[in-house]
C-alpha cells in the first residue's frame, strides 16, 4: 500500500532523516492559526496519490499574505480527477542542488537495491535509460544492519558525506516498515543542510497487519469485498466476467479472451479449495458489475470437486449466462448438475472462452 | 529428476494444520505408488508425539532428524512463520526447502533466502505448488494424475496454469522429467535460471517449457543463460499496469515487466513463445 507523502515524511523524520518543518491541514481554515510556524515563505502540497502533481498545479509556493487564498484555491481543485482533501504545508526550502535516493526490492539479486544520483528531481526511470552512468547502484542483503562504508563511498562519489547517514536511515526505514520502496525525490541541499523535500513509502501488502495497518487504501470497494472472501480481484473495463483458480490460469483466461477479440470485465482468482460457498460468492461478486454480460468460469484442480462448484454456480442465481470449464474430481456429476439448469459446460478453456466471446458479439 | 528422487526423505513443517495433514497423505500415497521414501516426519512446535497421516510429529526439524533420514522439507506454515521455518530447515542441514506458503512478507523471504544460501540450502518458492518428478517424487501439492514421465522439463511461476500445460503435454504424448513451480512472489529462491542449470545436468531432460507471467525479468534472465532448447508461454498480455494480478509478483511496475516486452526479448533470443497455452506442445515438438 502506498503511504501518502505526509505519512512517509513523518516516518522519515522519526528515523532521523531531516525533513522540512510543517503540518497537515484538512481545510483552508486550519492553515491560518499555524501559518506563523512556517516562516515568510512556505509550500502547500496536495496529498493525492497521482503522479505529476506539481505539473498539475498541486504544489503552490505561498507567503503569509496570500497563503489563506491559495489554500482555498487548492482545496477546490482536482488533480487528474482526484479531489484534494488533505494539504501538507511545509517551510520553503532554498534548493541549491537536487539528489535522488531510493531503496527497493531487487527480484534478480533478492536483495535491497539502493539507487543514488546527484541528478535528482527527475524521472529516475527515464534518467536510468538515457544516462545509466549517472545512476549509482548497490545491492545489500537484508541480513545487514547498515550500508557498509565502502558501499556508501561508491554510491555517493563526490556528493556530500552527510547524505551517507541519510541513506543509512532510509535503509532502516525500509527494513522497519516492510517497504517495497522507500524513496526521496528530490533530496535537496540548502544553505541549512540536506533535506528530504519529498517522501515516498510503499508497504508490502503481506506485512500490513504487522505494520498496524488495517485497511488497504489502494483497493477499490469491490476489490476490498473480494479480499474479505480471500479472492484476488482486479476491475477491468470489458464485458466478460472471469472467474478462475490460480493467478496464472486466470490471467491466461483473460489473455485468451483478448486473443479472440473479447474484453474481460475483471480478473477474479478464487484461490485454492473452490467449494460451493466460495464459488457462489465469486459468481455474485462478478455478476454485480453492471457491465458484465456473460461470465466464464475456468477451474482446474486436482482436488476441486466439480459437483460442489456446479452447485455454487447455480446457487448464486445470477441473470447473466455462465460458461463453465471444470476439471477435477466428480466431473460427470458436475456436468449433470449444470446441464440440468441451463448452464453450459465446455471441454477446454479455449472452447469456453470462444463461447463467451461469441455470446457478447 | 532434479532436486530429489525416490530415495529422498522429506520432512513437512506445519504438519498438523489442515493443509499439512492433507498433503502429507497425498505425497505419501504417491511415494507408495512409485516405491519412494516420501514424507518421514512432520514438525509443528509444541505438537511432538502426535501422529499425522501415519507420520510422527516432532517439535523441531533437529528432533526429527535424530530419528529419521531426510534432506528436504516442505512448508505449510502460515505466512508470518514461513521465513522462520525456512531458516530452521537450513540451519538443521537440509539441502532443500519447498515453501508452499502464500502471503509471506517479502522482507522475511529475502532474509530467509540469504540465510539459507549461507547454509548451502536451496529454497523453492515461496507461494508455489512445489515440484513433481513423475515416477520419482512429489514435494508439494501438484495433482499427479495429469502428469506422465518423459523428457520435458517444466518451470512455472504459477500453479494451475502449470497443471493446464502439463495436461496438454501429457495428452500430446510429451511426458515430463520434472515440473517445478518456482512461485508467484516477487522474490523467490530458485529462479528460472537456477532450475534451468539443474536441467542442463539432467540427462532425462531434452527440452524445457518456461511458464512466465508479468512482473520482473526472471524469464529472460533464465532463457539467456541456458543452451537447452526452451519454449515459453507468458501470461498477462492483457494485464493493466500497476495492478497485482493475483500473485504478489505479477505486477507491471514503472513500465517494467509487461508481457509484450518479455515476449519480444524471448523471441529475440530465439525462444519460441506460445500465444495460447494450447500451442505449447507444438512448439516443444518443433524444438526437440
């Protein structure tokens, strides 16, 4: 789950990373009484989880005389369709140079990947492609407590040494918070020292509970409902509802729909042990999306009981037609149950997908 | 076969849970059928003295190893305990851990894999169905009835998609040497590259199917490093960016790891890539 900038900034600050002074406001009225804390120039930053916030007018430089008016304006704005409900007010930083620092998961080395460049404030992915030598990298096993000094020297080159301790604190944040990504872009040099002018932290969804996070904000309401049942669900924008077991098989089902020029409305992986109850909930959930015109159920398993699945499909009692591919135990019973109630059971996933695409055309 | 054979003794950690008990029975049913050793002991802390599916349970892997010969463990413990169980197995001297468990915090996985490597222990998974060498050994939860013994190696990030492809290979008369589910998490122990290296040493394996999906670049890294004939299928061509497609690792991030660019890179290396699962047997025949 992505934390908001002010949440990440607070955590960075608690771990000893220098961050600008500031506070969060939920309405323009909250700014006035505390404006004095910010000095004669400050920045209002919209807390929205969309990229390109600065370019879309979500970051405004203000002073005590125009601050109230700019805050009013900012709260009325939308950034790429997202309304602004929270604004971070922070002191203005007199930026002399911008750096970039991040720590992420590296799938290939199975270690933390530390990136640093003295060309900050840019899109790191673009910089890495256009000028790979400008981005310094190091891999660190998570068994390490700190980034070793030689590694810091390699990363920093001629950049100020105090950034080394910031990188170390960032690594500690990364570990303490079960982060998939901890990023400072930009990290800035000012006459008063180095500061994290921005903060980004993505927490591993599998570690949310031990991080004390009870609600995953990244999920839509239907995705959250699906999670309660133990399903993986992703909303898409087609008209063919999809239910599969296993992420790979469900993805392959979506791909096959695209291959036959259809459009999937969703991805739903019911997970292991697809019994009557789970299948019923899955069918109901998918059918509740008004754009779904037909549903494909593709379940393959050694221990999946086809008769149970068939009963689950029927007991959902939805209006859309359902095309089923089932392989497992008690296949014949499953087929019988479905045939008797007007649903179609196909021999292969390919046939099932073809039939579904034909049904919506 | 790779990673294990009929003579490999297996310890199941998380033996007394519903999943553990169920799959001990299935693994040993298969072991009896092929004349293998199978699961010799179970481990659940605090449950020593119990018996699960005819197998004695111990408090620790060390205790189990005092009474039984084993070189591998299969994990069915919950996510938060799995990193610990991997390290326990490595520390006790086992050479292979198959981590079936899903939802392990990725930092736990990274620490456990680093620790296991220090002890010379290989980790398959987590979030995987395990492995099956038809006629030799099953370590994990793969259904055995779809497989048949032969010369095709299968490496997959998925579970049920693997069964789908194995079924199609079997129907096409293409038996399998070993089927390895390497797992759907972003960080996994044995990667395509590691398993391909094992297949290179394995006389039984003549060609390999790589079943990949969106996220990361492990498929390309593996294919690049091998001289075995390889064919691939990559799931997720219709997956939207920045969305996790069921597996924690199946996500296109920062413009990296999408199916089209993966497929393009594989094809550049001369690896045939199926556009539908049903094409895999034909592609394998062409490279054999």
